[in-house]
């Protein structure tokens, strides 16, 4: 049973460019959350998608946007990249249990983004 | 703003020693989760504690949730090299879909 798969695993971009990261959730999961993890830090919540809609958003600018498809897979888009966007981007899937405490998150291995 | 502070940030000990990692907040959480993350991988859930004062054991790992549900600890007995990793705590609040994460404790167990 495949877990959460993310692509690409590594990528390098330059300032001002745009990037799209992809996530396929674990089989049976219908909710996808995206996190940004800077080096040496804990994950920071970007947003969560459920039923193809953004259900909650963390403290991230509008340059960060996302999408969830009918098959529950998801994309994270970041426009006008800044040096500070360099980080590991993690996708986590879960089966909807309404609130975070009841959810068991399964994380992918992440996409490592470097902005030069 | 809800914050979770983890301590220590970094810990390097010899195999066989015991250690405790702390996760503290001024906020009350409905539950708290502990994860372990290894290089190049995403965090993996170890345990969820829900009730104030709750203690859960996972082999040599003991997790405790504070009575007031504002803090938690992870105690490892007789650490092994396989325990090496980044340990993260994450708190949940009812009516919220996101987890509040600590910055993590990087643990290195030397043979």
C-alpha cells in the first residue's frame, strides 16, 4: 500500500520564478495538508484541502496557492519565489476527522526546494 | 498566538543513557502528538496523548501529557543508535484543522 508520494523530490529555482509541487495522498485518505519546514525547524502549516476546497490557511502570503483534484491528489503552487522560500515542503494526508486532534497524519518524504 | 517550545534543541548522548525531551506551552491543547523525523523523510507519528495526566508507553519510549494539557514530555530509556532523529511535538486545538508544531529536538545517540 503506497503511502504519500510527492514530486519532485528536489528542485532548484531562481528568484521570481514559479514552482508547482505535487502530492498523491495515501490510499483511503481524502484530506491533504501542506507544510513548509525550514532547515532545523518544525513544520509550518500552509493550508489544508478537503473536498477540493481550501478549508484552512496558515500565515502564508497569497503567493502560496493550492488545488485539490477529484482523486484527492493536490498541488502546491508558489509564485514570485523568494530566497526565503527555500525549504522542505511536506504533504500530509489524512482521513477527514474534522479537527486536527482527531486526525492521524501520514507525511510524504517532501520536496526540497532551493531558491537561488 | 499559540506556541510550543521544545527543549533541548539538541542532545547528543551515549548509547544506553536515558533522556527526556520537553514540550511546553502557555496554551491548552486538546491533544498532543509526538513525531520522529529522519533525514530525507517526513515526520512519522509516534503517539497521540489526549487526556491530562495521560502516560503512554511505546517500548522504551514513555510519553506524558501534563495535567493541564499545556505540556508534554518524552522519556527514552536506554537509548539506542536507532533512536537518532528529530523529535517533534505538535499540538491540536478543537475547532482547528492545523497542528501547532514545536521546533524539534535533534537527538544523536553515539555508539
